[in-house]
C-alpha cells in the first residue's frame, strides 16, 4: 500500500503544477482535499486488496498537485 502511494505521488509531482497554473491554486487545492476525503472513505469501505491499493493511490495524485513547487503553496503535508 505504501508503494502505491509513493509511486503515484512521485509520478504526479512535476506535472501536478500545471493544473494549478491554469485553474488557480485555491481551486486545485480544494479539489485535492475533496479527492483525499472521498478516497479515504473508499479505503475504509474497501473489501479487496485491489480496492484498497486503488483507494490509496488516488489521494497521492491529488496531494502531488497540491504540494508541487509550481502548484499550491502547500507544504507537502498530505499523506
């Protein structure tokens, strides 16, 4: 589960700043928080390993966009 999070976070870290530049940092940050909340709920209700791994990978993508250097002013506190 940790590998799914780390690999997804690392893969989306650099391209994650582009949506923040186009759509606005606040909007991307708020949408990232919503994705993390929904994915956490999905992880809590997951019944199989595959569902749990997918639910752990989803917030990593949104956190990488929220904490990328060109993205939001977040300190990378996701995870």
